[in-house]
């Protein structure tokens, strides 16, 4: 989805993007049916990580890797813990 095609980001969604360190490539973005914005890093069917930012700052995430998957929730008000960022880093997006 191009920036022209999507709705403006909420303050929390923009904060999520602003907290990502420079070594993490920008995600693809798409608005979910429930109105939340999803951020996805995709390098193949077994190398993907998705995050949606809820209206209250809840991050719902899921990752799928060659050796298994994971999912969970975190709170954006707590920042982005290194363990969370490492899950994104496991996805090697081709640029």
C-alpha cells in the first residue's frame, strides 16, 4: 500500500515507527478490517513478522520462522524491548 492509498497514521502508529532503530528495514503497511494498521516484514512464507498497533497502544504480534513461530502482546508505552526488535531482525527482507 502506498502512502497515498492509506489513511493517515495515528500518533501511536507513528510512535511505533519512530521507535524502530535504523538497522531495521521499513515495514509494509496495511489497514486491517478492524481499523488497526498492520506492519509487516516479509522475506518468504517462513520468514515473516507482523505487528498491529491498537488504539490503546497494545502491540499484537506474530512471527513465523523456519524453526517455528511465536505470538504475543506488548505495550507500546513501555517502548520496544530488544527481544521484540530481535524477532523483527530475524526476518531478512531483501532490499
